[in-house]
C-alpha cells in the first residue's frame, strides 16, 4: 500500500508543485501531526501540479517522506534511507539499514525531530540517525518487525512494534520507558511468536484462541497531548505518558469479531477515529471518546461497508478539519468524500484511492490530484 503524502511511485520520488519545497517549513511525520489529521491550513499549492525533480532509489517506495530544514528524507522498500535537498532533489546521503533478506517491504514511514531522523525496519531494528549526515546515533534491537510509523510529539518519539511493544524515546534515541501490551494488558508471559506457548497457556486450539489475545500492531499509534492511543489487534489502549512510565487510562474491546485497525486519527480534543475492517468488506469509521476511563463509541454516518452493501471498504486513516471527516475509498466514481454533521456523505471527485488526503488552506490533496475543499 502506498502511504505517501505526495506522489511516490515505483523507484522514483516525484515532487509536485511547491508542496515539498517550502523554505523553512517542515513536515515531521506521517500525515503531518501526531494525531495524523492531515490538516495543514497554513499551506497551499498552485495548480496544475507539475514535476520538479526525480531521483532514483534502490527499491519501490512504500513509505511517506518527511521534511526538515530544507531536506527531504525517505525510506525505500529495502530499508535504505535517502536524504535529498528538498528544492532540487540533489542527493545528500544514504544509509543502509541492516537485516539482510528479512529487511524487505519496509512500510514504516520515518519521523524527524530536533535534528534526528527516526527509522523503524522490518528486520526489527530501530535507528536514530543524525539528520545532517545520516550517521547512526542510536540503534534499538526490537526483535520483531516495525510496521508503524513513529509518532513525534510531547517532546518525545513513540514507536510500536508488530508485537505491540511501545517505546517512548527522547529525540536522540534514549529509551524513557517500554510498555508491552502482551505482558501488561493480556497477561501472557510466554513467547508471543510460539503457538505452543499460547496453547499451553490457553488450553485451547487456535493461535491465539481468545479474540482479546490478538496483538498485532500494524498501524501507527496517535498522540494527543501526552496520551497515546495504541492499536493492538482489535483492541485500542490509551496510555498516558507520566514521564518515567506509562499509565493505562482506557481500553476498548470491540463487540465485533476480531476487527483489524486500518488507520487511526486523533482530533485535538482527544477523540479517536478508527477505520476498521473484518472479513468480507465489512468495516466503518468508529468515533471513540475516552471519558473517566470509559470509552464511548459511535460510527461516522455513511462509512459503513459490508458484504451486502455496494460501498467499498476504505483502507486508510481519515483526515480531519473541525467536525468534518475526509477520506478516500478504492471505489470508481467515489474515490474522495467528506462526512459532516449536516450532510451524511459528499462526493468530492477523483478516481479510487487508498491513502489519506492532505487538507491544505483551500484545497485537499489525495494522491492523484488536488481538489477544491468544500
């Protein structure tokens, strides 16, 4: 799945118009902010968009680029990190992450803060690089793949592994604390990657048997203030960063059969929007509000898909502006749409898409072309 904020196709980077070339304006992480809202009303583009420059990489690009101090950073599928001058795409440096053949199909977008670039890999290594020269400042052996992009905010960087271990880091990679969903929430102390250990602990067939034991974290957590929302299997957990340790503030178990999180977005007030799915095209965008340790759940009208409905399932997180929800769908004739309290669904145009849109001053930019925001 292409998760780019702009056109990232195959083995080249395409820079469209001036969206990537703002002098002194940064884009520190996937979907811009720690809530993944994609809402950047201070930015704008002129149309039609056009190619500024292209640069060859070593593999396909499955991640979103980040920008800092006039430089663009991108990780390709083979785990090679590239740094370019944002205005010309002149190569500045490259860094090849370790891991051999297992280090392939890297999908975790990087994050950048205070001069440090954070990169997670499929080989289970997490790197903190000096953004100036690409030299490694810190390396963390996570021991399992990293699918999720790091979250930059609260003066820290948060990263979740596939096995739902959450690391809170200083910008230079110093570990502040580690929270383990499998141990701390599920209460399982065996080898989470060994079916025999699950069978011995649960006394039942299947791996894991209980739907609350599902723990894969394949999508990025979101952060509001100092509260992190972590998707682990079909479960969402709210963690407050108290400094030297996390405190669990809430947990949400869906009543549905083992849903999978395809994308999370958090509004400024802490409301979390989750695009979920389970078998046979079933899914919707849930609205989850944490209050006094309890989670109130509802559904964004017009986002429900199922095996007996014509609407296609959306595959990405939504973008937010105020109370309006913007999302893309892989459906011909209904690729980009808006949901608001006044109108259930407004079609905004465009071909099918599977990436969250970027909301600029007076336009929205899905991955195919800019469309006037309404």
